[in-house]
C-alpha cells in the first residue's frame, strides 16, 4: 500500500517570505513523487515531480522540492511567496510510471500581502 | 490537442437519479484514471484503464458506480441511484504507460439534492 501525509491543514505566510509545505510518504520500492496545485473549482495543475537523480527538483512558478529518502519526505518550497500562490497544494506518490497516484489530504496556503 | 476534457462541468441531480460523466483524454494517452474529491480533501483513486481494459478498481467504487472506456479513447463514469454522499468533484486524468506525466481535467462537480 502507498500513502501520503501532509501534516499541516493550512500554512500562512507573508508575501515575500519563504514558503514550505510539508509532505511525507510511504511506498514499497522506489517512490515517484509529485506536487500539484489546485485553485477554486479547478482541476489539478502539475508543479513538479521527482523520479530519480538530483534530490532537489525545480518546477513551475519558482517552486522546488527536496527529496529526502531517509526521512521519506518531499517538502515543497518557494523562496519568496506571492499572494497569487494562495491555493490548495497536494503531494502525491506513485509506484511507477503510468500507475495510479495516491494523494495527501492537501495543505491550504494563504499568502498575506 | 487541448488536454483532458470533462463534461459536464457541473451536474445537479435529485437523489435516486442516475448520472453519467464523460472524459476525453489526451489522444495519445493509453491510460485513463478517475478520481473523486470531496470538499477540502485530496483526490481519491476510483479506477483506471489501459486502453479499453479496466485494470484496477478501488473498494470506493461501489456496485452503483460503473466506468467504461469502450474504444480505448473517451471514458464514461455512471452513478446509479445517486445518494447525497456522492456529491463531490469527479476528476479524470490521462497518461502514457510507463510515463510520469499525468494530465488532469477540470473535473465534473456533482451535487445530489
């Protein structure tokens, strides 16, 4: 079985400050990890993924994530948050290409001006 | 190709009625997935297809739910005898086998009254 935990329901940050959204996972074998963002009444937009290679992954809109195998974590980061980053963020894990994604419960990010 | 399309965007139905949703994946994608997302929660896997074959069904997919992908292109998800608990966003995604790019549609929001 595979699972994802996002321990924070909401993260509040001031505009211009660093943003971190936490994610831990559990999966048998090598993990394939993803971050998606969702705006109200919209589908999921892909931000970035870790498949193999460098533990620091860079993605869309200035986001990056660090894969830590020993801590089974894949935290999402942005050095300087924007008000427009306010949205719902989901971490997901898969056991391989083309396999189903298992999502965490989501973290709501609120960036205040 | 404009991505994954879902129809309708919104559906309001009375309890006990049957509803059917449609998903048109990216044309060259041979895998198609259905997820259900309730308000403020992460998407939950329902089922997925490789071409026309349904490869996996979640236990969440009760006998009132049925999904088809008759020609390996578009897919339909039918819910019979809808219940208020079926109210959710139903998301469709597609990908290539052994590939890590999952593209999501904008979803169909179902409200059962």
